[in-house]
């Protein structure tokens, strides 16, 4: 058996994205184990999820950005993390941290980047009146929500939607796209070429998972 990828997850909130990775890992869908969950919120439900699944949880007390990220870096390094995943982490990482982890640091965003960056991608897209939105996984670089895009999924905004029904539908798809992205990384199939990410040939999850007709998955899913 090949060596499993060691994941460090950064999460600020409820942690359903984290849960999707836990489920995929425990269910053998991805060749990766979560070794530590880091949160900037002591009461984050994500930390409770970690505890329930016997995963080390680490609360990093918010303070000056460089100092805070140094602490996070220490925890990740101590745990021999191979890939760091932003799963609902609501802070901007410091330049030094991003430089050190570049290529091993990914994020999921609840909109089709480069539209609707920031901490309310779903709400901003909804308020703008878009008819199609979605989610994006990308490598993190030094600019916010800017790094090379890995996968995207497009989702229709329905007539009866409000911000929250839309956010829930996006989340459902995030829970497919995020583990899929991690598995592509684990298989060594992601090659960064400047702004682009080349996805090397291999299997697809399209047939194996529920394929929702209201979702358009990018190549590589
Ligand atoms: C997810 O929708 C994720 O894409 C978003 O936060 C939510 C976390 O949900 N992330 C961002 O907005 C990052 N800018 P969760 O706590 O249930 O996983």
C-alpha cells in the first residue's frame, strides 16, 4: 500500500467541509489521513468533530498575523503534514506562511473564482443576482482567493433561493469537490504551471458518486 498523505486542516466554523474529508478518509475514498485540525476559534464545532474522531485539535489564539501563523506552522511541521487544507478558514494567511507551504496549501471557496472573493462568497453572489455560482478549489498564493484553480463546480441559482438555501446547496457540492481535490493531490496528479493547474490523466469520480443534474463539474472531477 502506498503511504497515506498526512493532512493538516484549518477550519474556523461548523466544519462540514472537514467532516467530508473525515468521512472520505474513514471510508477509504481518499488516500489521506487528517493528523491535525487547527482553528482560530476555541468554540469551533470543527474542533469537536476532530475530537469525536480522535484527531488532534489545536486552538490558535488570534494575535498578530505573523506570530499566529508561526504557531500554526510549528504545529503542522511537528505533525509532519504533507498537505494543508483551508476548509472554512476565515483568516488571511501571512506571506511567510504561504511562501513556505506554496504547492502544499489548498483552499475551498464558495463561489466561482475570481468572482466573489472574501468571507461571504455565497451571499455576495446571491445579492449580485448571478444565475450561476458554485465552488472552487485552488492552491493558495500570496493574494487572497487568487492562486491557481484546481477544480470548480457550477450550480444554478433557483427562483426560490435565499442566501442560505443557496449556501447549503453549494456546501453539498463542496463536500464532493474538496475530497476529490485531496485525492488528486494524493495521486500526484496536480501540476502547477504558472497560473494553471494541469490535471494528469487518471480515474474520475463522476460515475461513482451521485451525479447531480444541477451541477456542472470541471474536468478532473
Ligand atoms: C464553506 O462554504 C467554505 O467554502 C467557506 O466557509 C464554509 C465553511 O463551512 N469558506 C470561505 O468562505 C473561505 N473564504 P463549514 O464550516 O461547514 O465547513
